[in-house]
């Protein structure tokens, strides 16, 4: 019961702060996916061995949305692929479920 009360307080606090500040930070691995897509694009412009490091870092960032999808009992591969496709198309505000 205490956990339910804490969760309710967290939700209400989040709603209050969102309404007060009129700002929202994307969740669910959206930021990491967007950064990964941009880094992969940037890596293609680098002609040295640094390109490999940039590509590996971009790939490593995708671990976060994969873990979140797995923890939510979703198909991580499909969900991350759809998320990456939306970001590559510039549709950063679309909802992915």
C-alpha cells in the first residue's frame, strides 16, 4: 500500500511540474535513439578509424530502449526498429507502442 501511495505522489508531482513548466522530456529511449541516428549519420562523414568508434557508441546507445522494451514485455527488436525509423524520418513526436 505504501508503494501505491508513493507511485501516486510521483505521478501527481510529474503532472503538476509538466503543467507549471509547460515542458516535457521524451522518455522510453527516444533521446538515446535520436542521438544514435544522428551519430550514425555523422559517422558516415568521418573518413578515419574514428568512424568505427562513433558507430559502436551509436549502437551502444540503443541498449537503453531495448532494455526498456524488454522490461515492458514488448518485442525489443521490432520496437527499436520502428523507433529508429520514425527518428530517421524526422517524426520525433510520433507515439510508438
